[in-house]
C-alpha cells in the first residue's frame, strides 16, 4: 500500500501518476479511507472496499485531519484524472463523495504531510516528503516496462 505524495497539492500529485499507478491508486486510496473510517468506528457504506490492515504504516500515518483531507482531495482528484484519461469512471468513483461527506473537515487543511514512506528496496535520505517520493518515483520508472501517460505529458521532473 502506498501514497505517492508527488506534490504538496493533492490535485497536482494525482496528475503526475503514470497510467498504471493511477489505476492502482484509485483502489488503494479507497482502501486507506475505508480503514480510516474503520479506525474511527464509522460505518462503511455499500460499495466501499473493505478496510486494509489498520496497523499498516500508511494507514497509521493518516492520523490528523490535515492528512485525511489531503487523502480525500487526492482520492477525488484521482477519479477526475481517471475519467479524463480513460473516458470512464473507476469502480470506486461513487465512494469518493461519500468519504468526503463522512471525513472532510473544512477548516483543517494546512499541516504536516509526513506520511509513512514504505519504499521497498530503496533508500532515500530526504527530509522533504515530496522530494523523497519523486526520487522513489524516478527509481520506479527505471524498473517498470510501461510508464505511460495517456493524454498527459510526464511531469518535467520525471523526464
């Protein structure tokens, strides 16, 4: 499970994902948000995925209203990006608005974005979360066969 914090703005971060990660992140952010609901003892609504391991480092790191809001906006932006690139809705699109209704705190958005960094077989010495994730993403690009951006150019820091 991963959050690709490729920009401080969750909307821009969603647009920076390659197609493969965009598809995966629509599911993974929904699982993270279902886990947050579960941890807060709030009900899951029909169509929401089951919670993931509530003790996973990424889920444990989504522990403040500013981080939850970042993930909520990221999740909505992922679905808009998915619609733009593939001209269809992702299976968890209907859950995105429900998560916002249940979890969003309007007056709380600024704050710490120190999400857990779960980089397998990759070490990065970087304090800035965005710079760390961008270095990791560059590493991933060299490992994957298909790093495609439908209807988008890759972010300039990736070229």
